[in-house]
């Protein structure tokens, strides 16, 4: 298994797509899953973590929440700062 096997990156899909990905990770034997998001997807990441905890795997705990700022290349060529968040869920 790779180190990134337990990471779910949140993008533009619906919340339930990511909920399914997280639940699948736990069903495949992972004891810890990290939900990562940047920018506007951060609120979706929080929704994913909460839906998994409240509706699917109630025994999950939030082990850690990390926030940071990442620098990305903008389409105009300059660097832009984007907020990032990681939510670590454990069984």
C-alpha cells in the first residue's frame, strides 16, 4: 500500500461521491482516512466528514484537523495563496 492510499482529495463532485470514497476506504480495512481540500472545497470536506460520521460510521472520531496555506501557480502566471485543510478520521 502506498502512503497516499488513505487520502481522499475533495474536488468538484457531489458530497456523496466523496462520502462513498471514505466509507470504502474504511470498509477496505483502513483504520485512518485523511480528507484533504483546498479553497472553496473546504466546506465540502467538512460536509463529507460529518455525513460519514453521522450517517454511515458513527464510531468514527476526528483525530486531527490541520489548516495551512499553499502557494499555487495561477493561470496568469503568478503565485496565489490558497487555504488548505486536512481532516483525519480514525476508527
